[in-house]
């Protein structure tokens, strides 16, 4: 029974490590995607004997890497949108809007003479 409280204490410590590894895996997945594309291109070239088929494989690898970046971007965007919906951040947004409104009232739009 003593193991449960220790496991609960470890969860917050492990979560940032997992999130960092997820971000690190994006870079690794990009490299792996391009390497796999080069491998596909090499196989296509060796099977067909045509040099330009190598570049088809490279293009597939680059497209896969871009797709990985896009997926990570959309995941992060959804995460930030959920974070923005929290009430503690909404208060700051209202204060910023009020501050901007006060600054707009202070501006003098009249003609200036020097």
C-alpha cells in the first residue's frame, strides 16, 4: 500500500520527461522519414534501373517528414487552445483588453502643431 502514494508522487515528475521525449521524437521521426525515403528511392532505382526514381523516394521521405511536423503542430495547437479556455487565463485576457481600451482613450487624434 505504500507503493501507491510513491507512484502518485512520481507521476508529475515523469510527465514533463514524457512530453520532452515526445518533442525529441519529432526531430528523430523527421530524420527517420527522410532516411526511409532515401531507402525507398534506392530500392526503386535498383529495381527499375532509372536514376530519377531515386528522387521519388526522397520526395516521399520529405513529404512524410513534413506530415510529421504538421501533426505535431496541430497537436500543440489543440493543447494551447484548451489551455486558453481555462478561467485563470481568461482573467488576464480581460485585463489586457481593459488596458488596451484605456490606452486607446489616452491617444490624442487631434492635429499637432510643432
